[in-house]
C-alpha cells in the first residue's frame, strides 16, 4: 500500500477543528493504553513520546497524572496547534514530524505511545523507527485498526467499482513486522466496536470529521453520479434496517525493546 503523506497531512489539518467531535472511540483506545502503562508503576521522570498525538488527549491525561517530560509528534500542524492550546502548562514539547522519521537521537525515549496513527504509515518504517527511538528496556503502547474496520463501507464502495476504504493490516501482519525489528510484543488484543447512525449524511460526516478517508496514491476519484448511487445504496440499507452500522476493529499491544540487539545474520 503506497500512501500519500501530502494527502494525509492535508486531511488531518482540515479535520483538526472537528476531530474531537467524533473521536470517542479513539479516546477510549487511548485510555486503554494509559491503563496498560499505569500497571507498571511508572516513574514521573520518564521521557515519554506520543507519536501521532493529534489534538493531545493522551498527552493531557499524562500531564494530569504528573508526568513532566512529554513530547508530542504529529504530521499535521493544525493538530499540534490544537494540542498545544489544550495542555495545562507549557512544559510539553511539540514537533511537526512524520513518525516514520522522527528528528530525535537513537534510544531517546523510555516510553512511547501511538494511538490510532500507524495505520497511516508504512508499518515496517514505523516499527523500525519505534525500535530506534526507544531505549533498551523501553516500552511502546500502540493501538491501530484491523482489516474488519469499515467493512460495511468497503462492501458498498466496492460494489460500485471503487476501493475507497483504507487498507488495514491484521494482528498477525503487525506482529510479524514489529518482531522483525527486534521488538517483543506483549498482550496483543483485538476488540470490535460498532457505531450506529440514523442518517446517511451523519455517517459520511463522521468519517470526514476524523480525516480518515483513503490516502493512497492509486485512489481513483469518484464521479458525482457514482457517489449518488453509493449514497442511495446506504439510504436503502438505512430504510430496510432502521440503522446504519460501521464496524471498527481496534488492535492494541505493548512493544518492548530488549536490552540486546536483534540477531543479524553474518555474510559468508
């Protein structure tokens, strides 16, 4: 899957003002990562990063819990502006950066979070960068979305000749990719969530407000007539069932960097 960083940046910059209106699931996912982290009796002096920090919900929660050395990264400057304005003090650092190429030294962070962000990346690059910036023994708390996400949306769009749903990786694919970097995965969990809508426009608006549309280079534009047909199909489903449902498959795990370097085969 070849993603367009320019499209991703543009969409999340546009969504910064509306993201929090519709991001209840993303906040739940962030809170679940925080719960995992807190079970380890963490020290307040840890260097902590949030990769793809968005509007800053997770960083705000960490700040309220007394953590001081916080650093948020996001590819969208408008998201960072919103996050910065929401923080209770000015001690948190914010940097506009792609989480696949962070402007920090190797082994810089004790802990990092990445909530609902790596699905917008090349997973191999993201995993390698997480491994690089974590200190030996460091812990990463990561959530993303799996392939059953928006399956209803995918079904309708594909029936009209368009693959306008982002491609999501499975738990087995994610596990293999992260472990190949030398990270050890712990407690990989999958949970299905369903959001219900009673209006077709509200359903479309919820995706737009998240900035969560397809951002592949190969995406074909949808003509007005085809979009009207897709809209009509959703309306027929709504009339028949009385509700429109969208599925989201939330995947979360802890990634631990070992104290030893991963094995590298030597050339003969």
